[in-house]
């Protein structure tokens, strides 16, 4: 059994279990890459009722005998105090039962206050199971950026949270047989404490989804003729993603003479507020809200009709959207948070905007609209990067690292003296 304790919820409708379509796609890719070498993938997670599904998300029930099993536990909607006083004991009990049967435990750290994944990792380590430890965002930087303009008390809390989080991660990578760290920033922060760390970038698009070279050339030729730029965002509409900042940048860029269109794919709690903001900025004709779309090849093909992604998060973030953009031949125009800086260095397919600076960002965007050929090389670099980052390549690398780590664990265990 390949045990995956995680905080991503299992949705319940009576006895029927669901997960979101995007999470299901990742589980299928993981299952296929491991080729049944560890039996079923067992996902242990908190649960919520289907009525609690956030706007824009879609669910799928796993078919029977598919090699992926969902094991719901406590209700995710509990507060941190209730987790520790009531639900942690059940979660720990459920994990112990599953981990004893597991060939490998794959977990990480998701939250200091409710360390759901981390509890699974600790159980696996305690039982001597081969283990994977995953981190996909630099939470230390994220906390610092989110609290930068807050009061002294909130900044102190964020600093303390980041300090605790970092030390918990150090503990994890030092004990994991394989640590997967998303981006160079996390490799710098935790790599020196790890037994066996690899940098990764999680993707779900297929190599078959990558835009054909002739289609990319025709799109770039159209871009050169029209001297305007069609931008797109694809993801959840939450305050943290900074779409309100994107709209402010676009409005100022228009004042500077930019001809720009912005389509927003996705849904979430910020949608109505963003629609009102677009109206107040008199940009209703330039900004289109397309709603949530299913993640599939058709979505990648739709992205390929644009010229670039626009991404202005309010703090460090590591969106898969960047790589879906690569598959569509799209450069990223984004705030220079550490993860985007890493993508610019490694893939050379990004235009960096100064973090949280609307005026200077708008000026850069206006220059791109006046000289769109600046995007041509970046678009070709994005397509080239997509070939390396496609799901087939990423999951093959991950499977190879996993098998090597488990064999190493078995070898070390066999050589260890009996207690």
C-alpha cells in the first residue's frame, strides 16, 4: 500500500466519496507512474459534506477497483482547538491502522495549528516505514509578505509561525527517505538539512497537450499585427491570488496607452467583488469572467489562444497555472515573488513585475503592449520548458526517485543491528 495522508478533503454524500477533479487527475497520474508496485494508493484525509464544496470546484467519485482508495476521517471544518482536544486522537488512530499496512508513507507539513499531513508523516517515521516528505510553498516567506503591512502583534505572530514551521520542516526532511521541495527557494531553505532532497514542479498536462509549433507561430504573427495583448488568469478567485491588484495594474496600463484584454477563468469567493471593481474601473469590456472550466486538454487548448498569463499574488505562491501556460506556449507576466524568480532563471519564460508596485508594473505592461515582440522568445521558451515539465516526464522522475529511496531504506534497514 502507498499511504498518502493529506489535508485535502474527501467529500461525502451519504456513503459516496468524492474528490475534486484536479486532485483526482494528480492521483491518477501518481498511480500510473508507480505501475502497481506498492498496490493501491490509499488517501487518508479529513472529510466534508458535498454541500460545503467551494464555488467553481468540481467533484468526481473514484470508480471501483481503480487502484485508488479514499479513507475519510474527522470533519475538516473543526477549529484548531477542537482538532487537538477531540479529533487528533481519531486521526492518529486511523493513521496507525493504515500505516502498519503501508509500504511507503507520503506526507508533508500543511499547517502548524492543525498539522494533518505532518501527523501522518510522524506515524510513518515512528513505524520505520519508507517515507516521502513534500513541501510546495515557502511558507516562511509567505507569512512575512502577508504580514508586512500589518500591526506589530500580527507581524510577531507571523514570524513565530514561520519559525515553528521551518523547524518542523527541518525535522521532516532530516528523517525522510525522499524530500520533494517545490522550487529553488525551498531547496535553499531545507536542502542542507535533508537526507535526500530533489527539486520538483508539480504538473498535470500531457505532452500531447503542448501547443504545436506552427500554431504558436501563427499566434505570434497575429500578436505582432494587432499591437495589443490578450492576458489570462486560470485558478481560484481568492483574495490571496491578488486579482484585485491585477485589475488595478490593467486600469493604470490603459491610462498609459496599453491595449489589453484580460480573461479570468475560475470561480471563488472574490468573483462578485472583482466584477464590481472592473465596473468601477470602467473595464467591463476589457475584463471577462469566464467561470470555472474543467481541467482537461480542452482547457490547455483554450489557454493557447492568449498571449500571456497575468499573475499578481499578494505573497509567495507556486501555482500549477504557470506550467499549464507553458503547455499553451504562454509566457508568465507576474510579480517577482521568489518562485516566479526561480522560473524566470530556469525557464526564461517570464516578465517580472516589481512586487506590489502598481505604477511600475503598469508601465512594464504598457511597454509590452507597445512592443509585443518582447513576448516572442519567451513564448518559445515556455513551449520548450513544457516538454521537460509535462506530466509524463515529471511523474517518471518522481517514480524513479521514490523507488531509489525505498531501496536505499531497505538496504540501510537490513544492515542495521538488531535492537
